[in-house]
């Protein structure tokens, strides 16, 4: 394999800048709020929550089921970049289509969102799998952190503009807040498409083993089944994946439940959006710093440092009673969120065979999708039993402790050798 170039590296990083706009503006920011007040308006709150839950669960289940097979096919076909752009195209088109969904059309809105989310998440399988092809082994932590760091910055910049549009629509010549939110969906689609171009032009396509799609599918299925049988023998990798399942569930739960937690404490939605923006902009330099930490003390130690920050944040959540404290919690989360995600990706990339990166990152993304179930259930049941939103968030602590404890059993970065399957 040729030595990766600087242009390839930055082409890869640009895609994180591109698609993070969808994660921030659509998933975390506007879609849940706009769905409740525009597409599902007049519906009982519990029913709207149920509809959103079903949509998110359906999209996650689709990705979980297809991720490993898609990765294996991409490896055999030599089509990681092609499939990334194909699924990104699906996500871009569906995100732009949200602009045209009329008020009250909740079924259509959810269907479009599911397709957009599947496109976004499936493209990430192949994006992650390209990491080994744009970074030499010693640079994995730095490059992975660059991706997450610039993703936070890019997503945060567009989200800041979108929030400004909704707070002052007349400044932008818009009629009202609803028109501003709808236009934001078009802006996300455009941003995602434009900043995907460097990856299209600069990142080389890794070679495959088969020439035809039919052969790639057959070979991918065989390869996937063989790896399922052999993965039990890959003890360090297996321990890491189990640890990752627990602690990334905690990370995902904090991301998804933080705004609801703030609302339950009586904080204004505007303050909560500001906290979300704060996470994005703190996350940019912090993710870059974790790339340096990973190089100095190792990826595993860096992840454990990040998980310690999450432990502090969840303990603080049991005591928080002011918006100022909520902002302080947001800063802590922003400091460690990107680092945990980036170093997890680079540590995993270091453990797997580069020739099967698509397949192995399919497993990685499968766990990431399923690792969005346990935490919310813990929060929900604790809230139901204790009637306390503070104690409900405290329950997430068990996920960080379990995941961190298992991670300590994974060999350090210097002891790791890529597996051969």
C-alpha cells in the first residue's frame, strides 16, 4: 500500500466536517423539536415521543443488521469509497427533502428521516474503514482526532448559523421560525454535499479482491460468516468490543438524553440549545488534544481519561440545580466526548487487519447502533422508580464503570498487533 499523502488525509477529514452538520443540526438539534411542533402538532406528547422512538429505533436496527455485511462486501469489491458516497448521497437527498414535508405529515417526515439517518450511518461504516488508508499506524490517533475535532467545528458552525436563523428569521428575510428550520435542512444537505467533494477527489480507493458485484456479495457473505466463527479466538479484540459496547452506550445516552434532562429540570430550551453549541466548540480543540494524549500515553489510557470525565459529569448531574452548572457540565462533556470517540476508533483500527477494515468497522458500527438501547432504558426506569431526573442520569454511571473496567483488560497500544483472520 502506498504511503498516505497529506491531501488524502485532509480529504478524509473534510468528510467529518461535512456530515457532522447532519448529526448536530438534524439529529441532536432541530428534527425532534420541529417534529413535535410542526409535523406532529396537536398530538399527545407521549404519542409524539413514541413515534420518534420508533423512527430512531427502526433506523438503528436497519444499520445494525446490514453494517457487517456491507463492510464485508466493500472489502471484497474494493468499494469503500464508492459505497460511502452512495449512502452519503442517499442521506443528502433525504435531508434536503425534509424541507418539502408539509405540516402535519408526520408519517412522511419520519420515513424521510429514517432514510436520511440510514444514509448517514451507513456512510460512516466506510468512512471509518478508510482510516487505515489515510493514516500510517503511528498517526492513527492524530488523524482520527482531527476528523472528530473538525467535525465538531464544522457541525457547530453551521448549527450556530441555523440557531441564529430561528431566533431572528427576519434578519435572513424569512417569514418565521418554521421557515428557518425548514431552510436549515436544505443548508445541511448542501453543506454535506459540498464538503464531501475533497474526499471524492483526493482519497484513493483501496483495492478489492473481486471484480464483479455478484462475486463481492458472495465472497463478502463467506468472509463474514468465517469471521463470526473466529472472532471468539481474538480475545483482545473481543474484550475491547464488549467494553466499547458499554461505555459508548453511556456516551450515546448522555448525547440523546441531555436536552430532555435539562427540560425535566425546568431549564429553558434556548439555554439548552446554547449548551449544545458549547459542547460543539469545546469539542473541537479537546478532540485535537486527545490526539496528542493518545500519542503520549496510548489510546487506551486516553479513553480511560475521557471516561473519568464522564464519571465526574454524571456524578455532578445528581446535584445540578442551575443553568450555570448545566453549562459547566456541558464543558466537561465537550472536553471528553470527541476524545473518547476518536481514540476508540483509532485503537480499534490498530487492532484489525487493514484488508478487512470495512467488515470489522461494520461490527464496530453494529455495536454502536445497539449501544443506544440499554442507557435510555436505565434512565427511563430509574426516573419511573425514583421520580428524580437527577438520579435517572446518575444511573448511566454503571455503563462507564463497566466499560472502563473491561477496557483495562485490553493490552496497551504498544502491545497491540493487528489480528489476522
